[in-house]
C-alpha cells in the first residue's frame, strides 16, 4: 500500500466512525496500528456528554401554556394570543440552540464516534416533537445507549415521551387501539417490512395500550387503559404487555439482520454485501445485540477498508458541516449559517421528513443542492454571498428563516498551513487533495486549480487551494 | 428560419459549447429529432399550510356550515354562486370568470384513507403519491420523469420547479427535476469558471456516487443553458401581478410560449395555515392566487396554448368544519382541488358537495382519492402510464 492509500484508509475510519479529522490528527494516527486507532476512538467515546441546552424540565413548555391560559382567564383573547406567540418564538429559539449545540458537539471534542452513532440512531428512530424538552431528552437517550445494548436502546426509545407522542401511543387505549407505534416498531425499528402480518400489528397494538407519558416526560403505564386480554402475536398466545412484544422482536434474528443492514449501509456502503451483513447479524445476535462489539467488528474487518468502500458515500449535510469543523478546526461564530446550510442542503436535525428518516445517499443531491454545495466553500471562506431562499413549510409555527447570506467563521489558516510547511510548492495542491478528498481527482483538475491560485503568502495559497478543492464534486463524498 | 429548425439549432450549439457527456447529446438529438415539443403541459400550484376548502368553495345553503362557523362563514350574499348549493369565495372573482367560460373543474372531497393532520406528513403523502401507511423517497412527478428517460438518458428540465430548492414531488428514482427561481439566475450559477472546469474534466474515480455527481452536474449545466437560451425567445406581453406567484407564473408562461420542452411546472404559495383570524389572511392569498392564475390563463389563450395547458391546484389538507376560538380553523382532512385550463368542461363540478352531516370526528370524509386525480392527469393528459408512476392502478375520473 502506498503512503496516500494508507492515509486514505486512516481518513476512511475517521470519516465513518466520526466526521473526519484534521491533517495533523491524521498524521498522528498514521504512526499507530489500525487496531490501536480503533481502540482509541472507542476509548475517546467511552464517556457521555449530554446536551443540556434546554434547562427547563421537559414539560415546562406545556406547563407555561396551561398557566398562561389559566392566568388569562377573563383577559382578552389578543393578550393570550401574544403570550402564546412569544412562547412559540422561545420554543423555536431553544430548538435551534439545541441544533447548534449538537452540531458543535459533532464537530469538536473527543466524542465524535458516539455522536456519529447518536446521529445514526436519530435517523433510525426518526421523530419530531414541538416540545423542546422532550426532544433533548430523547436525544440524550440515543446518546446514552448509542454504544450499549440495542435492546436497552429500543426499550428506552419505545418508552420515550417524544416517540410515544409522535407515534400516537398516548391515544392507544383499550377500546380504541391506535396501531401507529406497533406498526413502526416492527417495520422500521426492528424486523423490517414483510416479516409480520397485519394481525400481528393489531394484536401488538393491544399489548402497547396504556403506554403513555406524564407532563414531566416520564413514562407511565396507565393500567386502566391497558387491554389485559389474550393476544396472539407471531403465533404465540399470552396476556402480553408491551415489554413482552419488545422481547419477542429482539428474539427474532430478523431484527439483527435488519439493524446490521442499516448499519452496513450507513457506515460501509449503500450497496449491500450479503455475506458481510450475514456475518455482522450473526455476531450481533449472539452478543445480545451489543452495538459497540458490532461496530468494532466492522471497523477491524479487512473488507471495511476495501477501495470500493472508501469514498463510496455522499456526505449528508450534517456530515458536511461537522466535517468542515473537524478538518479545519473552525468555529461558526454566528450560528445562523449552521441552520441555513442544513435547510438548503435538505437535512435539519430534529426535523426528519417522517418516521422513516432521511433517505440519504443520492437523495441528498439534486441540481439545486449540488450547486449550493459547490458554492458553499467560497461563501464560508471568501465571504461570497449566497442567494438561495429557503422553502416555507407552510406551518405557521415554523420559523421563517431570514436569509443570511454572509457567514462569519473563526478559522486560523496559519495554523492549518503549518502542517504543510515542509511540502514543496509543486506538490502542495496534490498533498492538500489527499487530505481533503477521499477519492482520486483528475490531474488536469489539479493543474487548473494550481494555475488559478497565486498568492504571496503560503497560508493564503493553502487557503485558496483548499477552497477550490472543496468546491469539487470529489469533496462531496467520504 | 422555421421555429423547429431554430430550436434544433440552438439546442445543438448549446450542448456543443460545453463538453457535455456524449449520452446527453445523444439524448437531445433523439429528443429533438423525434418527439414533438411539449404537447400537453401540467402546471401544479401547491397551496402550502392547508387551505380551508369550506371557505374557498362555500356551501352557502348549509345551516351546519353557518352554525359551526359563526364568525368566519362567508355571507351567503357575497358568495359567487356555481350552482344552488356551492359558490366561490368572493376573493376568487377572477377564477369565477374563468369558470363561467368553462375553463374550471371543481373536484370536491379529495383526500386519502387514514388522513394525517401533520403538515409535513400530509404534504409528504401528496407529493410522493403514497398511502398514509407507506414512506416513499421519490415524488410522483419525479417518477413521471423517470418514465420519460430513454435508457440512462434523462432530462431534468422536463419538470421545472420555480423556486431555489427542489420539492420532494420532483425527485425521481433515476432523475430529479430542475428548480430555478428564474432561468437567468440558474444560468449564472452554472456559468462560473469553476463549474465549467468541473464539467470539462472527467472523473478519475469510478465509484457509483462520483459518477452520479458528475452526471447531475452535467445535466444541470446543460438544462440551465437550454432553458436560458429558450426563455429568451418570447417575452410576455401581459401585466402580471408583482406577487411571488405572479412572477413565477410569468416565468412559466414565457417558458411555455418560448417552446421549452417542459411538461410539468411546479410552484407553491404559502401562508394558508390560518389558525388565527383566518379571513383576512385567506382572502389576501386567494385573491393573489386568482389574479395571477387568471392573467396566466389569458396569456396562454392569447398565445393559442390554452388547449395544451392545465393548472392543478391542491393543498395538503383542508381544515376542520368547526372554527376555533381565535376566528381561525385547525388542521382537517378532505379538500377541494381545482383544474383550470385545457379543453372546455362538460362537468365543471365533478362531484357532490361535502356532506356536513356525515363527518369523521368533526372532519370531512373524502370520496375521491387524490391519486385518482393524479392517475387521470398522468394517463389522459400527460399520456404516460399511471400505474408505473403510482405503482398501482387507480380509478380514472371523467375530467375532460
């Protein structure tokens, strides 16, 4: 393996088990063995840093609304409306600060791998809620169990207020069952489509009756809403409760296969390899669904580093953003661009399109999002303006994002250029390309970029070369 | 020079001036050589936020309507009557004129089973053409585009959204539609020296996704240049309103009359989420809608294209029958859909008015699945196989 290939396999691991790394981190990692590097990534993520942006109790929002209504009894309708409007605005601000905090945590610090897993689970257990406290609580649940046992994660998410609310289990009652949760837990969260009957869903929904949450966002089992009759699920009969259904889903090896397939598609390659996935699923099942063990198996397998898998993924908008931060050690001074970029590129955290999550892969790319991606580096680093307005969702409660066409960032090019001091001018562009791009780029493109850039200072040259290299199609993959 | 020859010629110079991959050139040759330029055109207007259908097409003889909406019901005397049961909101005066000329179909009670009252989810369902139990990652117009591909060659500009970003409705499995605020802006974006470099030099890597990125960029550049060149042919002589929708329909009209080979146009008007003081807001928006659409229709007529152009108007859901405490309405279910333009109508009101005595938890019940409307437009208007696009067969409606 030549030096550049070796470097790319290291970067491959950084990208898939996180959001890339800076050139100096990559250099350091090249001196240790692959196994040592994998172990160090796991070690770095052994601690958990929870999001604490929303300081109020999960239900504070609801409490505030109720209190406002109560206090306003007898007051004018306009007054109440203004109060509620103000509260809605506060809610929007806190959800965007939660968004900022998560992006910052993905882009900085030692927890990249855990955050990458949390992002994966956020897409797997896709959910939206208006209650910001509930969102933060769920996100921390995903983070806490991200590398633990899948069974614990599944149980925790199933009993989580945001999910119970999103999939209408609060309305799932003995005499009027609501099948939404029972269907999605089978189709999307565990077994996958086609592994159950409609009758299984109906009966499982009965087992989940009575599962709900209180105003503090705690799980409550409301016995009087629970249907304790006999149910027949997957050919077995009993007076099952929700927990029993979750157990049955975990006992079915199809769950291990379904999750392994999703992990393979997200961390290795969208194009599945049945043999590798079968091996993953077997191991996952026999380890009682140990997520860390499965991921370690993937990252230490030789096939993970095959050239078909390196550079095979299109960066999601969030990976794109966090990747920028990791590669360049940069900070977004003004947070508006963080949300704006997510919107124009089509992925806003905490706002998955539906319970199936973001489709990902090629779906990230259309003519508009691609042109925006090609323009973004210049917008970020050259202070160019971007003139793309964001679609309105139609929901009157949604934030109408003000067009912000200049981004303010904190980035030290001298520091960055420092890593390339010893590189001769003639090799500079190619060397930068090896750090920024996960696939080879045509020499003719390198030539054109070199010809275009001329600056008196080394750090300025590095900057201009980087901007051009990031404005390529090759930069869109990792 | 004859029009066809001119178009053909510009198409080739366009493609040749950039080093567009060979397959695209081949496609354009095929396209211009064989297929007649845009025969039938569909323009979709999406009213985002959930337009209140009952105050749009008003059941002015219905006591329940007036009882449930004491402060927002439209006064019987102001309603623009269509028959002895229903009539338009007075803000739709311009649409009423078109209706009187036999250019409007009103389809009542359009919806789908197990309706979802979330904006996002319901819009998702309408845009993908899915049932409420399935999640599709491609849109119905995107899949229509897929069906127009010749082998691996597809043309994004056959479906155009007038906006900066692309809606799910126009995303296919094989190809995506093109979105542009106006042809000039998109053209400028694709003409930067750097984008040219990227389209000039082939990829050095053979990953599937890298090839896809190269293909998307080449198609974008080629389509942007094609649309931009064509759009110059014909400038509209009509005075369009200066609203967003007015400008967008003006752009669409110029593209149509210039002979751009786009079959589907998509545009949205937002702000219909009227939970509070509905009437001012809805009145303003419906008036904007009616004025822009009526100019557009007249423009098409003046250019002898009206027979070929159909405007579909929908919203992700209607609203509850009963008004709320803030003189607004909350999210509901079934709604009306308009089809404007095309051939003269024999049945301007396609079906029965909403039945306010037979509600589902305070919401209207649907009687026509929205995919029946799509299927009819796909088969009978765009002349494609609706079962391929919608993955199943739907009843067809006697629309035209």
